C-alpha cells in the first residue's frame, strides 16, 4: 500500500563548473579490466544511506541472477580473528576493543568510538578498505563470466571510488523515512542518534548529483514496489542498448531521479 505522494527529492546543489573528481585512493587503482562494464557484462556499483533499502535491492538483483560482492561483508572478513587486519586493528584500538567471549572485535564499541573520533575512523578505514578491495577483485575475477555483477559499497562516494565504476546506482530514501526504519529495526537507537548518523553521512543532494542511476525507496517502503524497480533496473542494465540507454551524466549535470520510471 502507498502512503500517498512521495516526498520531493532534496534540491540539487547549484550546478557550477567544477574540477575533475578527486582520484581514487592508491589501493583502489588496480583491477581496471575487472571493473569495466561492456554490453552484456556489466559491473555496477550500488550505494545508499542507512536504511535506504540498498541491501534489499541487492537481494532482488541476486534473485534475478546477478552476482554480488558486499563491501560490508568483505570488511568484516578483513577483520576476522587472526587475520592481518584483525592484528592491525587490535594494535590500533587495544584489547579493550575485543569481545571477552571469543576475542572478536566488538563492532558496536568500534562504531561508537570512530563516530566520535574522525581520525580513528580514517585509521580503521585505512586498515579495512584495501583488504576488502582485494577480496572484491578476487570475487570479480572468479565471476568473470557473470552478465551482471553488483558491488555493494556503502561509502562509494565518500571513499572516492565512484569514478572507478559505471554505472553507479543510488538507492534513495528521504531522511524521515530512514529514521523511521532505523527506529523500527533497532529499538535501542533513539531518534536523535538515528538523525546524527544520517547527518554524519554525505548529503543526499550531493549523492543524487553524482549517481548515474537513482532508485527511489521512500514513502511506504513497499518491498513489492522496490522489487518492481529492481526488475526495471535489471532489464536496463542488460539491455542490448547499454550503455546508450542511460542518460548522459557528468559533473555539471543533475541526474533525473525518475529515469527508471
């Protein structure tokens, strides 16, 4: 069921000439051939804010036969007990960051800590991201014959990885919808905490401007509607007309949020 008309998109920032996007980090400059999309063999990056429905959309694409590498999952594997990443993280945060029961890293503790200390957040990302990237390239190499492979990267724009992929797909939900979903799935989180998490992420308007494709998932958050959008997206990505069937995109142009409709 629909809750009525969907809220308007955030107003895109004023479009003015700007410098070329910053280069990706050094550890992400390998694997260009694995990341390249061509007709019939598409490598798409998927992103979205907290509680946007990004993971649900990824699941619907997998149901249709797409391959998937989830950067969050790979990041957890990069910090598994006794791995190089684990040892580096323990050296950085100390044993107080470990769960007493099994010596795994206490993710909730680390999440709260790095949220308050940007320098520690950056240090942790410098440990995790290169290792997760290497594992992602391994997954892509193993799936070289997959027609559609989706890389789910929550910090796609923040980590300056978007220039490496085409297309980039943003799952968009307005802030009030995100907050409502966060509170529903995690009763221990307060509204102020949920709002702070969202405000700490990149502005939605900037992501909307940079994304090649946008899938709306706000309002009622009806999974049936999102599944339908996944079908449209899947069809467009594997069309013989790809990539000509995508609207032109560039640094001085705002994306059309209804391009999938």
